[in-house]
């Protein structure tokens, strides 16, 4: 789950990372008194969980005289489709130099990796693409509670020594919050020291309960309903609905649709042992997705009974064409139920996907 900048900065500050003085303004509130304490020059920052916020007009420079009007105007906008309900107003720092630091997981090496660049800001992606060597990398064994001093020195090079301490503090934030990403861009030096001018934090969805977070704000309404029913569900952009049992089989179905020239509308794993009602709900849920013209059901019957799956498909009664591949427990009975109700059941995953792509096009 993505954490908003103002929330991430509060977490960073608890770990000793310095942040600019700031005031959070909610839509409909008037916090002029708090803003007045930030100095004459301020930065107005929309609190939305999208990337490229600065280039999209979500970060503005203002003065005490212009800030109130600019805040009200910014509240009327959207940034990449996200409504602005909160704005962080901060003191404008006297920046001497901008750096970039982030920590994420290298899935191939199965350990955290720290990235550091001596140039930060909104163009960091272009800098990294143009010169990959501009980003220094250090891999940290997950059992370490601190970034070793030699790794800090390697990352920061000739940059001020205080940056190494901030990198170590950010690593502690990353570990303590079960993060998938902790980023400061830019990490700045000023006459008064090192500050996190921006903050980004993404927490592993699987650790939300451990972190005391009761709601995953990143989920849309359909994803939230799927979570309540125990489905593993991800909405995509295509027109072919996908239902499978087991993450590997479902993902392979999505990949095969792409390789066959189609586009999947979703990933939905109903899990093992799915009964008639569970399958019926899943099929209806996909039938309600706008633009879905055909639904692929690809299940292997082990603890899942094929006849129960077939009954669920029939009970769902969606208007879209449903193409099925079932194999395993009570397979013949499942085939009979589907055939009696006019559904198409094919022998292989390749045949089902080919038929679905053809029907969707």
C-alpha cells in the first residue's frame, strides 16, 4: 500500500530523518495561522499517491500572500485522475545540492538493495536511463539491522558524510515498516544540514495487519470485494476475464492470452476447494466488469470438484460467453452439466485461450 508523503515524513521523522517544517491542509479547512509560521516562501504539495506529481502541476512555489489562493485552486484539480483532498505546505529550504536515495527489494538476489545518485529531483528516471552508472547500488543482507559503514561510504562517495547517516536511518524505516520501497527524492543538503525534501513509502500488502493498518487504500471497490471473499484478484486492462485456481495456473493463463494476441481483463485465483457458490460469485464479478466480452475458466480439480465448478458457472448466468477447461475430480460430471446447459468445455488450456481470444476479437 502506498503511503502519502505527509504520512511517510512523519514515519521518517520518528527514525531521526530531518524533514522541513510543514502544515497539512484538508479540503475545506483554513490553516493560515499554521502556514504563517513557515516563513515567507513556501512549497505547496498535493497529497496524491501517483508518480510524476511535480511535472503534473502538483507541486507549486508560493509566498505567504499567494499561498491561500493557490491552495484553494489546487484543491479543485486532479492529478493523473486522483482528486486532491489534502495539501502539504512546507517551508522552502535553502537547497545546496539534491541527491537521490531509495531502498527496494531485488527479487533476483532476494535481498534489499540501496540505490543512490548524486543528482536527484524530477528527472531522476531520465538520468538513470541515460547513464545507468549514475546510480550506485549496495545489496544488504536482510539479517543486518544497519547498513555497514563501508557500504555507506561506497554509496555516498564524495558527498557529505551526513548523507550516510540518513541512508542508514532510511534502511531502518524500510525494515521496521515491512516496506517494498522507501525513497527520498530529493534528499537535500542545506546550510542547516540534510533534509528529506520528499518521501515515498510503499508497505507490503501482506504486512498491513502486522503494521496495524486495517484498510488497504490502494484497492478499488472490486478489488476490495474480492479480498473480502478471499480471492486473489488484480484488475487489468483487457476484455477477457480469467478465473483459475492456484496463482501459477492463473498467471500462466493470463500470459498465454497475451502470447496468443489477446488481453486479459484480470487475474482471479479462486483458491483450492472452491464450491458452487464461490465459483458463481467469481463468474458474476467478472461479468460485471465493463468491457469483458468473454470469460475463461481454467481449473484443475484436486480438492476442487469439477461438478461444483460447473454448477457455479451455470448458476452465475452471465451474458458473456464462458469457455471452460476442467480437469480432475468429477471431471466427467462437470462436462455433462456444462454441455447440458450449452457451455463450451475444451480439453486443453491452449484450446480454451485460443477460442477466447478469437471470441473476444
